[in-house]
């Protein structure tokens, strides 16, 4: 039985909103929905969305989450909040009064981050709920169409889901059109050489091949297939658009996980300390807060790393006497990679007790520790394994090699080879959508290789 009433929640919410405004946080209007554990499991399976198109993978996700929860192998989040305007958050009905107060304050931290971080600038939060409902209606319409049906829709969505994260990951950088590339090439060709060019001038310009499609490598794989495979039906093109749009919506959350959770944790702590809670609630607050932000053995807790970096920035702001201006600028401008590269210094890496390890035979061996010589390597390894950095970058380099509609894609190799089984499966999905031969150029070990999938199956050959 909950130890709170809705009236109490409204009163605490009003007090928290007053502090939020006083601290200078800028939030969307906030709505809360109280739900039970089954409803929360459903929202988790659909990534928090109150409306979503059907697909077998979401049902699988729900059954997995429910089984783990029913057998006590995993718990449920205290809350979920989605990037929309107004913002929508879900609170667990069985949470104690203190947990509700803490999660409400935590939600406002996320809300402020969603509204102000530039990584989310292209997500159009005012249209979030309507856009997800529209996509759901279109997919259901295709499923119910007797000329299309469930199996054909799911076959396309299976491939689209597998490839949807092969897209531009920094949407702040606008992709130039073919005409803009052509104009740039002409302007560069006409520009006279500067004998006094500084060593800090822009890198040497490489003219795009305007006879090739695309003229420069294109990271938006689904969109390229959608726009350049003439054999796709309109409903298939629409499904690729849907998968791409949803990936673009969720990508900023993947790219800012540590910053976002750390920011929300920093502010829920500051807000609850300012609320002057009764002693019984304050004691539970200390316990719950430490449970959220404590380090995890054998894995990285984004709440722990994030709040430590923000607390370090707060101390710096206090020493410089400029309020929290630098924190708000950082919240607006950075994503996890730049956030950690700029602010995770030697002292903090050592305080977090981070180290680097690698497999050696059947064991894991520590290869770097956070000492004076190794801390940068540890930090850089961490940065290379957060957010979308865990995903390989695959780009389209040619959509019509040798005039045979062979699709050539390249793996931007960063020292990590592709997993052969995953690479083969991924090429099957690309081939399913492109409907012609697909060649993936990559390195396997020290060898430049081509992975090929066509109507005869999968093969590997030296480049």
C-alpha cells in the first residue's frame, strides 16, 4: 500500500518546480502518469512511448523483461521520462513517498537536459507523441492491407531495425546536397594557391567524385537504399523512413547517456537537500541516492561517472566565482564523448578507479591503470566504448559499381574488426533491401578484405 496520496504528490511537485525555476533550469511543461509494474514493463518494451507500431521484437522484449522481473532477476526503474513537449514521465505506483519526491526531482533534471542540449535540437519534441502515433497507424495499415500483410511488413522491418543505427550520428553537422558539393568543388578549383598559408589552415581539400553516387561517402544507409533502389514499393520506402526517423529520435539519448543521467542525479540531490526534508525522509533519501549513484562492480554506472564529473565542474565554478555558468554551457554544448574528453582529467580518472583490460587466452588481464602514464589511454578506451562508439561506422561509397547496381559499402576501421557472424547477418539484411549484390570493404586483421553477399550467398575475398 502506497504511503502517499495524489494531493501530497501535487504539493511536493509544486515545491520542486519552484526550486527548479530558482536554480535556473528551463523545462518543458511536465506531465506525470502513475502506473503499476505491468504498465511499466510495457512502456520499457516500447522505449517509453505510449503509442508504437507493432513488431515481434517488442513482444519479445516485454516477455524477457517480465520473466526477469517475475523471477527476481531484475527490478524496474523508479521512473521513465521521454523527450517530448510537454514532457511525459511515468512513476511507479508502489514507490514510497520519498522515492516519488526523488524521482520527480530527477525527472525535471532530464526535462531541462532534453530541452537545452543541442544534441536534441533536431528531435522536434512538440511532435513526438503525434509522430509515434502516426507511424503506428501507417504500419498497422500496411499489416491489414491484404496485398501486403504481416509477414512482408515484418521482413522489411527486421532488416530496417538491424541497419537503422547506420546513420549520421552528429546531426549538428548538416549533410551537403550534391549541388552544394559541386559548387564547393568549383569554388575550390578557382581559388588561387596561397603561398603564405598557415600550418593551421584547413586540411587539404579532396574533391568529391561527382560522377559517383554518392559523390562522398554517405552514412545514412537506409535513406540511400530508400532513395536509390527503384524496385522498392512505396510502402517499403515508408517503412525505411519510419525506422530511420525513430533511430534519429533515440540517437541523442544514446549519445548523452552519461551526461544526462549525471545531470539529473546532480539536480535531484541538490533539490532534495534544499527541500529540508523531515528526518525520516532525509535518511531514506541518502540511502536511495547512494544506491543510484554508487559504482557497479564489473561494469560502468553512468549515474556514478556522470554525477562525479558534474560535481567536479561545480567545484571549478565555485572556485572561479562565476555561479554555475560553465555547467549550463556544458549541458547545452556537449555530448558524452566531448564531455568526458574535456572534463575527465587524471585526478578524476584515478578517483573513479578506472582501468583498462583485455582478454589474454582464457583470462582477462589489466593492460592500463590510472597512473600518470596510463590514465589517458584508460580515458580514451572508455570514450571509444560509450554511446554509438560501440557500433561500427558503415558508409555507402558507390551505389552502381561497374554499372551493375552493385552496392559498395565501407567499414571505417578504428582498430576493431567486425564480428564475422554479425557482419554476415548484416549483409543479408542489406541485400534483402537493396535486392542486388552488396560488397562490404573492411580489414580482417591486417588484411584488406571484401565481404560479398549476392543471390548465390555470402563470401569473403581479398581486396
